[in-house]
C-alpha cells in the first residue's frame, strides 16, 4: 500500500484524570446563583494554573447543584499544585 493511501489513525482520547481536581463541600445553589459561584471558584483556583473547564453537576429535578464540582486545568502539574 502506498504511503499516501494509508488509513489515518484515529485520535486517542486521554481518559485520565491527571488534569482534573474534585472540589467537594461547595454550596448547593440554584440557577440564580450558579454564575456567581462559578466566578468565585475561578477566582480562588486560578492562581494554581490555567482553568480549562469547570463542571458542576446539577440535580435534574430541582436544578440545584450537588455540592461538588470538577476543575480541569491545562496540565497535570497545575492540577497538582
């Protein structure tokens, strides 16, 4: 098979949690205070590194947060700082 006809390799998804931090015992809030809490969390955790994403799960029926969240940093070293 010619080099130009090789099947491209599929991208590899990094499923490790090395760049993520679990934050427990955060306030349980509704939609009215969700953005304010995200802003507060970013302000407190940004000194450790570049925050890529924050995921704060919510209860489907009530819409309230569940009291924990995940912060994804750009590198594993930042997540461990």
